[in-house]
């Protein structure tokens, strides 16, 4: 059974939250795929992971690169996972993967200030539950900390 985590972004944008969650994933020894909605978004996330902190960066690549299979974090618009990732981050409304049960964890991140994104996340919650996955829902409090709500 795959753990499916829903992250309801309200007080901080994806660009502030995603790098921290990716760092934690790498600390656990997981390879990661980040699925975005467009090539432009892939490029923006690629730039973000090189520059989000003055003290560090996250080693990563995109699906455009010849060594995509070697990347600890791979940013893509495609549904495959050439790097053998055990965790998949879905941003910008990316759909649950058909092979979702083969992942250790799926992480759906959505903008809580966008009613369409919230509706889409609710539909994905129903799909994940119907698929037999263990779902948890995380929401930011006023201090920016994550609280498990369901």
C-alpha cells in the first residue's frame, strides 16, 4: 500500500516548501521524481533547486538530460521514472500515476488559495482512497508548521 500525502499550501508557496520536503526525502535515502505541468514549470523548478538557499543546493536534473536515470531528484512532465524513484511529488495538479501502487510514497501539493486546486485535490483524495492507499492530509498553521489534519 502506498502512502499518499496531501500538502495544503496556504501560508507559503510551493517554491518555499518543496525544497525542504525534497531535502528530507534525500536524507531518507529516497530517489525522487517531481512531476510538473509544463516544460516551463520544469525549468522554473530546476532553477529553484539550484538557487533556493545560499548555503546549499539540491542535486537534481530534468528529463531533458542524458543522465536522467542517475539523478537523485528528477523533474519532469512525463509519467515515467527513469531514476527508479520511490517517491513522486505531484505539483500543479498533476494526476495520480497509474502505477501509484509501485511507489513508497506519493506527495500531492496544492494551493489552498485556489478553489479549483482544492476541488482537484479533493477528487484525488477520493481516487487514492478508492485505490486502497493510505492517505494523510497536512495543512500549514499560522507559523508555517505542518499539522496532520486527517
